[in-house]
C-alpha cells in the first residue's frame, strides 16, 4: 500500500495582534468622539457648572 505521510498540523496563528489593533482603534475612536463633544459643548457645560 502507498501510505501518504501524515504531515504534522501547523500551529494555529495567534489572533492577539488583531485583537490589540481592534481595541486600540476603538479607543482612539472613543477619544476622538469625546474630544469632538467637548469641543462642541464644552462652553455650555462649563457655564452650567459655574466655571465662567
């Protein structure tokens, strides 16, 4: 019989890099949205808190 040699399975690729990249992108987006809201409504918030 011609037996095919069984090659060892290659180890699974780690998804750690992709997960870290996604988390960093999400955090950057949240920071950008927060800064945009602060820029847009910062004066109103400071006036309501008695900062001016």
